[in-house]
């Protein structure tokens, strides 16, 4: 539109929030806290000409440093934390026979359920998404530990989708009107921001996170970016809870794949016994499974839903080519599994920074503090066509 015509770089098209982030970066009073989603590290390189699936995590950290980020955190850390909270929710519901639990980490799905399947809402995990858990903790736990006034903190997320922008703006995820996540940049916006600042990701040397509080992650946290990944991460931890030892072989291949709706029967053992689970990606499959659950024609203990076909590795923010569409998603998914395999700890409960967070701040999963900071509620919303 008009904006593009007056803006020489074209940077101000489509609800672009790169300028808001630049304003934070130049304000000496503001402490900028960045977080990057699991899928970003295997999808973002394409914006700078690298092949899909290339792990550019270290280059993204370097790029954020180059533009002046104060603190760089990893949403993967919060994915591990979500497994601790949501895993305990599922465990409680299974042991008490309270029926199925749907995952809640995808705002595209949560929004869809609120508009089209309100009957499902009591079954949706109350655990906030990793993005929101990390934002909430940045303004409480991190502020306390780093002795920063939370008023000065701005949390910026780099995310694979625009649904994360709407999630960050939800009023129930704000404290006294201040959102936990201030700005969400999509992949395209982040690329534009770097170009405006003259940073070429492909030329940067990788560097490591330096924050000691919330940047460690396990292999379970990183696979959140693909369909089946949240379920696999949860099973690794539920197995440990039920048996007091780690699952042999670690990986749960029965929940992997690209079919729209997948089912698996998982022998967890111990007090948990057998779990019937389903993994769904794309809203067509989500509608199908939600309806079947409401009808009572299927009985699952735990259902993972991601609104985008493929999961976040093919979220709407990624570069697409009409031909290589699935090929890119597959390459990114392979990239995530490769990171999982080379990560020292591969189960969320073995994340030492998550353990420390519980020891020093939250107490235990589902504690009062956890409920305040890491959980939420949902409500039926009118569909667009009803408004
Ligand atoms: Fe966003 Fe899609 Fe991931 Fe859902 S599946 S969080 S809509 S990228």
C-alpha cells in the first residue's frame, strides 16, 4: 500500500513491528530479551540463501548480539518446562480417569477450538505455550535474578507464525495490562530487521547462548517444532515418571510421521499403563478429531494438535516454494531430529536450568506459582462469520 511507496526499503509493509524492536534497541533504559522458537533454527537460514534444515542457531545468536540484544533466551527451554507442567496435568487426568487432554502450545489450534469447538475447551491443557511461559518468566524470575525492574524489560519473540502475535496480545496473558511478550516478529520480519541493520546471517560465525537462566534445552524441547514432537517429548518424561528410569532407545518412532491424523498405543508401564494417543496437524484433521472426541467415537488419553500441516517447521512465516513445499518441511524436520540426537540430555526432566527454576522459584510443577505464571484459561469466542 501507501506505506510501501513512501518507505524506501519496503520494510513497513504488513503490520511490521521491526521498528518497535529497533526503538527498544536504541533506548538505553530498555532491557531487550529475545527468544527464538524451536523451528527458527532450521528454517531461518533460507532467508539468507542457506538450504532448508540448516541449523543456524549459533548464527541467530550472533545476529541478535550484533543488533544489540541484551539477553538471548531459547523458547526450547520453555518447551521443556511445558512438558513438566503439561505432562503432570496429563498424568493427573489419566490417573483420575478424567478423560483426554489436548495440547495447548499452538495458538492457531487454541483459537480454532475457541471459535468452533467450545465443547473441547475443558479438555485443553491449561499450560501456556512455551513462548508465553518464557515471556512471563522473563518479567518475574529473570528480572529478580538479574536485579532488573520488570518495567524496563521488553520481550521480543522470533516465531514461525503470525498466530503467535495474536497469542501475545491475549488480555488474559498480560499483567496489569502489560503483555508478557511485547513484540512477536515472524521469520520474514526478523530477516528484514537484520537486513535493515546490515547483518548478513550467512556470513556470521556461530556463537553460544550466554544466559545462565533460560537458554539450556534438551532434545525433547527442540522437537516441539514438528508434528509429533510434543507427544514424543511428553512420552519420554511420562515414561521416566512411571518407571523411575529412562525409556530405552529414547526415541518414540510410533508418534512420528506426516499423515494428517496418526494414532499410537504406547506402553508406558508403571502407574500410567497404556496410553492411547493421537497426533494431528492441519485444521482439517483437528476438526475431525475434535468432533470424534465430542461424539465419543474415539477415546484418547492425550492428543497433540498443530494447526499448520507439518507443525511449526512449516508455519506460515517460512519461505515457501510451490514445488519444494513438502521437501522443505521434511528437511527442517530432519534438522530438528538431528539436533535432538546430538543434544546431551534428551528428556525435558533432565534440563538442569528447568530443575533450578523449580528449586529456586516455582517449587514444583502445578504449584501455586506455576499456576499464576504458566497456566491460563480459554473461552468460547464468536466465529468471524457470527460477528
Ligand atoms: Fe504457529 Fe503453525 Fe506452529 Fe501453530 S503449528 S504454533 S500456527 S507455526
